[in-house]
C-alpha cells in the first residue's frame, strides 16, 4: 500500500513536470515565431536599402553612417540588419580598435579618413570619431586639451564632408540604464555572447551619469544643420532597427522600390538631436540631473 502511494505521488510529480515543460516549450515556440515574424517584417525595408545602394552606385554618391551610443544600446544588431542583404562590394563596416602608437602621433581624424567611402560606397562606422567625445574623456583615454580640440574641429570636418557631397547620417542609440544592465547580465549568462563583455561595460553602469553628461555636451556642440544627430530609443531592439532603417532611407533621394511602404519614423522612437537636448534640459531643471 505504501509503495502504491509513493508511486502515485511520483506520477503526480512527473505529470506536473511534464506540464511545466510543455508550457515552457509552447512559450519558447511562440517567442521563436514572434522573432521570425519581426525579422520578416524588416525585409521590405531591407529591399529598399538595396535600392538605395543601387542609386548610390549609379550616381557615384558617397555615404557615411555613424552608429553611436552606450554599450549594449543595439548598435551592432542594427548594423547587421541594415547590411544583411546589401551588396558587399558597395558597403563596408568599420569598427576601429585601440589606436596604435603611430596613430596617436597623427592628426586625430587621419585614421578615420583612411576608411571614408569612395564613389558609390556606403561606410558604416560601429563607433566613430565620436569616441573622443563620449568614451575617451570619461575613461581618461585623452587629455582635456585633446577633447576640447576635437569638439572645436569636428564641426568643420563634418561640414567639409557634407559640402563635398558625402551623405552623412549620425545615429545615437539611446538605451536606459536598467535595460543596459539587463542586457549585460543576459550576455554574461550566455556562453555565446560572453565575449562581448569587457571591463568598460562595468564602468558603463558605474559611470552612467558621467557618460550622460558628455552625451549632452556632444549633442549641444555637434548637432548642426548640415550634420544633425538623430536619436533612436533602443530599449525595443526591433523598433530601433526598423526606425534606423527608415532614417537612413529618408536621407537619400533615391526612387522608392515600394512607395506604399510607411517611411515615417515613429515619433516615440526617433528624436532630433535638438529635441533630445530640450528633453535633457527639462530633466535637469525638474530633477537636478539628466536621466537619459
């Protein structure tokens, strides 16, 4: 009798476990289907990016796209979606590492000039010369004089690029502190993504306010009419990627492949640099500090 009771309890426990596994499987399948559907919904815009690329090739126009933002803000994922179906012969992704001793002795912009596009080419910078405005001053990788010289010189540098025919798109991916922390923890727990983490990521959380302050200064001094910043709210990765594509497509006067598509950026996701400054200044007045 005791043995039968134990067997029954075991069966009940196993049944509970099977039900739990079934629920988890259904949830996993639903998430996979949802992710697939979202990726599929990007394809019409990815086709437009190919059309845009063809226009640049035919006209010999040059295009530079800067992807800036804090760690884990979604820059890399956005770049992969933008370039997924583009012709590899006509675009390059540039992600420069730590400068060499030779580069340290050069004019600051020199190492970036070497990677600028030729006619008919798109260059996407996964972080750019704005490292000097965002990362380097916070982490003491540059002197105060080097920072000030950059902030004075970058406007003229970008004005020259635009004046001589380069289409320049400056995107800043804005993630909240809480979402950044969640993404760092997710990467830390995933053996396939642990390589993405570094000591700098720890400091990204610890020195959040410092990075926010230099972000404000960067937008205030480098958001210009000829080279404006576009802010992409990136807590939702899909919406950030979609709206980054729309912003890029709207910057080039190519003939639409599908004019029926919605090319209007989501106003809850996309902000001008000037609007972001207004929001940040209002936060400082109300709360005593910047929050984004």
